[in-house]
C-alpha cells in the first residue's frame, strides 16, 4: 500500500515540476546562507555531511527552494560516494547542463533553476547505469502519509466544497460519522499554512476528511449530502469565497467511491444541473490549524455560505 500511495502523490496531482503555472507564480522558500552557497552559487556540501546520505525512509524528495518534486525514494541507492544518489528522476523535474568546469554535467531543478549536483553515467552502480549525485542541502523530504489509526470497520471520505468550516458542520451531524478533520489537499506544498493556501502558492484546496461507520451510513449518503449543502454548479469558488482553494472536489479514495460519485453527477446532470464538481484521486491530506477544527461547534455559529437544498 505504501508504494501505491507514493505513486498516487505524484500522479494524482497532475503537476509537473516545470508547469507553466508554477513559473508564472514563482514563490521561493527562504534559504539560509549555507543553503544559498550551494543552491544559488553552485557550491558543494562536504561528503557524508548531508542529512539524506544514509536516509532510507519512503517518500518524495522536493526542491528545497521551490518545493517541486524531484526524486522518489524508490530510485535512491547507496553509492558510497558521500552524497545522496538516485538512478532516476521524476519525469521533467531535472535539467542537465554542462558544468563550468567543462568536464561534468550539472543537474538543476527544472522549475526554479536551483543547483542540485551532478549526473554521471556508465558507472554501473544499478541497472539504469545513471547516478544523480545530489547535495542533501538542495532537498527536502516529503514522507509517505501514514494511514490514520482507525479500525478496519471504519471508512474515510474527503470532500471539498468551499470553506471547510461549513462542510464540516453538516457532515458532523450525520449519524454514523465518527470524526471530521478540516485540512488541505490537492497540492504539493508540505505542511501548508492557512495563509499559504489562501495566497494560492501551495496548490492546495480546503477539504474535510470524514471517518464514518459503514454499518450506520455510506459513502453514497455522505456524497448526496455533500451535493446538497453547497452549490455544485458554481465554478471558481463557493458563495462569496472565490478562489482555487474553494472549488468543489470529491477526492475519491477507491474505485467504488469514484463510481458512486460519477453516478450522482449523472443523476444531477439529468435533472438539469451543470455540475462543476471535480473528481480527483485522494493524495496527501494535511490537517489544518487547531483553530479551524470544529469551528462552528466551538463558536456556536451557523455556516454563512452553506445551506441545505434538496437536489435528489
């Protein structure tokens, strides 16, 4: 399952490291002087000094400067050279260029041009016969998400329908719902903050993860409610909340959830609704800040942009 999740992180997002959208909205992480020396001025960290040299956890390695995905842990190997080594890259993530020494081939992030290290061929360390020799300081690691500690009898669903406060408010009222968590998903920025999501620099969408008992309710019942507590025909936002982080999406977690969602969309389409809701495969879900959790329950208020309207 871990390998499946890892590939879904990359593939389901539909983002490449050199996407035009990223280039048009470039925002960089703040670098330390040591990071600038390597990443911006093409320096090299001392061998065996980097944090990822003997690092073997499962996940994705991102560019330290712009968060673009670069390498998969599946392609990392121990070359005993003193720097992290990879025999492959995420497609389109890395560019090659002649090094200023006239002998080696430099590799840079295709998204932002940051210096990563060098690439060597013909050394026969692995069957792919390629070694991307990368400075640890040029990377940051995004681990494979761990499954929540629920029993096998509980299921999960993820819905995005505008401000996550309102979606959570209605989902919490369904008999059979065990817990709800508001958070961010759909983007690549690890551990995004609310400000980063609102600034459209993370690619994430406000969403609600629902843990439910299938003996008491079903995904279809929750999905029907989802379509009836927000306007699934509105594009580019929800109610007064306009922006990509507020669009309508069902992040399906299985083929069955996808098929049920498609069926409900067909039913609404047959009724004359022009559905804008997107269906995306679920990826990493990042829990939002504590003050966002159970917002309406804690504040004793009612949703301002969500209301129930029967559609089925």
